[in-house]
C-alpha cells in the first residue's frame, strides 16, 4: 500500500511539474501560431471599438447635453486618480486595466458577450473624449493625452478582447456540437498569453501614463 501510495504521489507530482512546464514554456513558434489564430478576432475587436467610437462622436454631436453629462462622469472617475503619487498612480492604472482585461478573457467563454460590450462601451467613451478634445483643445491635445501610453495600452486591451472573443466563438461551437478540443485548454492558453504578453504591455503602458503622459498633460 505504501509503495502504491508513493507511486501515485510521484505520478501526481510529475504530471504537475509537466503542466507547470507547459504553462511557463511559450516558444516563439507557439506565440506566432497563437497570434495567427487571434487575427480574425483582432480585426473584429478593432471594428467594434471603431463602431463604438463613431457612435460616441455622433452622440456628442446630436445630443451635446447628454454627451456633456457623460463626459463629466468620466472626468469624475479620472479625478479618483489625481491625488496619487506617480508610483501608486501607475499601480492603480495597471491593476484597473489588468483586472478588466482578465475579466474580459475569462468571461469571454460566455459566448463572447462581455468582450463585445466592453469594446463598444470603451469605443463610445473614446469617441466622447475625442469629440470633446477636438472642440475644446484640438487634435494635438488629444494625441498628447492618449498616444504615449496608448501605443502599448490599446493593443494590449485589443489582444485581450481578441482572446475573449476567440474563447466565446469556441464555446459557441462546442454548444452546437461543432467545436474541437477542450475549452479548458483553450482558456489556459489564453491565460498564459495574458500573463506572458498582455501583462508586460499593460505594465509598461501604466508606467508611461503615470510618469510621461501626466507630465505632458499638465504642460
């Protein structure tokens, strides 16, 4: 009995080590293959956020009072971060973006509904901010406020929504009996991609936003 127990325990440890090794290993060919799988969902993510932005701009033009109230609500949310020192500001921005992106990925298994809503809502907010900046401060001010950190933040978030949409498509195929492969394994791949690719991009974006973008905006 003792030998059998030891043998079982060793087997569990070996399988655990192998799964940990699979988790930490993310070779270039694997990354390239996963990027290829994400391409159609990345295109869908871009189209959805652009659609949301267009709706936000149209809403600002057609209903300036409502759009103004929404812009004020966005400003009130932004003021929550104003009193923080730059290191804590970077941490707050990183945690906010990372947790939202993680939720979009994990809950994407529910037919991709959360990534869909997330993209449209954030595109809408982007459209409101763009229109408000154009009418008050000009296009240059908008790019100064967005571009430095947005170069990393926006692609990272779009990659996260792409993973969520891909998981949603897989879940729908499984629901209709057409999917292949395990949804759990697919989710594990998405989480590994989140940890190894998206998280570093979001961390870099948060540091740039806290230390560089805030300085540019104040000037």
